């Protein structure tokens, strides 16, 4: 039977863009370009490598995000994933990590899976907890933050590198895995891959398809709330030290005044 791999990928605001908060203190996602979270490219890469090793495997990429999140799915499809699932619903506005994990769990159960692969953290929220919450919701083992991962005979094995030691971990499938940015360079989509991605299926789901009510997600269903947010002050011009014989002294005085030394 085919090994069913689901990869969770997030569409994130471009960090080089000008990002703002909306009036309700959520991130204004309409005003900024987005892209596939770079850390999730590692998850797609590991899924593709596992699929290449397996006799028979299917890689589905899944995102919860706005209309433009399709761009992230297309990128993953052009890297080589077989199909995509996009959960989009106006009522998702303001959904926090608890709501996102609930929606992902429902979509993963509907799609069917043997292993779920996620990134180590998104590049915008950077909580790094979603894979663990997802495993709990699905009621399956979690093997997180792996720098090396393989699947053989229904068992996922991997190495987690810590500061003082490396652990070898394994779990019987079905399971949730997350991989780090040390797991191996993500491939670039080839021209053939980009053309092929245009024809690959992208399934769209909304909350009703997942038997979810609006109040379970969105700002209403969120377990967390943002009380206030302040935009970072504009950058100042900085201090230029001209060396006219006393440059070193002036530098040291500046560093001391800023309590760096
Ligand atoms: C339209 C919209 C509005 C939102 N508004 C808010 C808000 O107002 N406040 C708030 O706290 N959160 C909001 N979220 C959710 C938030 O952006 C995160 O998806 C969620 O909180 C998870 O946190 P994280 O990104 O830090 O996850 P992490 O734990 O850092 O992510 C780890 C991994 O989980 C997977 N993952 C994370 N998010 C997604 C996703 N959306 N789809 C697929 N895989 C994913 C990726 O593989 C990622 O590498 C919103 C999301 C959407 C789609």
C-alpha cells in the first residue's frame, strides 16, 4: 500500500516587506507579499526523499491560509509533491496556534496519512510548537526536530541533535515528524517541475468541509489574545566616527556609553 505523506507548509509574509498590524491587532496579511516559509522547504525536501526511497508513496502538501497561500502550495508542487490541499475560510481570520492545529488535524484526517512532516518553526510566528500540538490532536507519536529522518517497515527513525548529545529516536507510524534546517538542502524547482505543477490537483476545503464551526477558530476561538502592539521606531541615521587620530578613543567611548564594554 502506498505510503501517504502529508507535509504542512505555511505561507508567510515576506520578511523583507513592510509589515503592519491591522486594527484588530492581527498581522495585516493583505498588504504584504508572501511566500512558502523557508523552513518548510526542508520538510518538503525530506518528504520527497522518503517518497523516492519508498516503493510507492504519495506526497500531499497542506496549508491553512488565505487565497494567496496557493503560491506556497505551487512552489511545493513544483519541487515534486504530488497534490495539494488548501484550507481557506474567511472565519479563519485571527486563528491562533490552537485553532490552526485543530484545522490541520481535521484536514489531515480527511486526507488520510501515514506520516505528517512539518518544519521546525514558521518564519513569522516562530512558535515551534505546532507539530507537537498536532500530534496530540491526532493521538499519534511525535518525533520532532530531526536533523536526519528515514522510514522503513512502518517505523520512522531520526536523529535529534542537542547541545550536549544527539538522540536516535523512532516511532511506529502513523506519526508526526518535524525536521530542522540541518536536515539537508532543499532542491530548487526545475523548469519541468514548474510546468508539471500547473496540472497537479489542488483541493480547496473550508470549515464546513471539516465539520468545524466558526466559533472554534478565528479570534473568538483563540486561546491567546494580543493586548497591544507598537510599531518599531524608524531607524535613526547612526553615529559615524571619523578617524582623525582619535578614532579608537571615540569608538571606545561610544561603546562604553552604550554599555557594550
Ligand atoms: C488567515 C490567518 C490568520 C491568522 N491570524 C492569526 C492571529 O491573529 N494570531 C495568531 O496567533 N495566529 C494567527 N494565525 C495563525 C498563525 O499564523 C500560525 O499558523 C499558527 O499560530 C501557528 O504558529 P506558528 O506559525 O508560530 O507555528 P510553528 O509551531 O512555528 O510552526 C511549525 C510548523 O507547523 C506548520 N505550520 C504552521 N502554521 C501552518 C499553517 N497555517 N498551515 C500549514 N502548516 C503550518 C509548518 O510546517 C511549520 O514549519 C493566522 C493564520 C491564518 C491562516
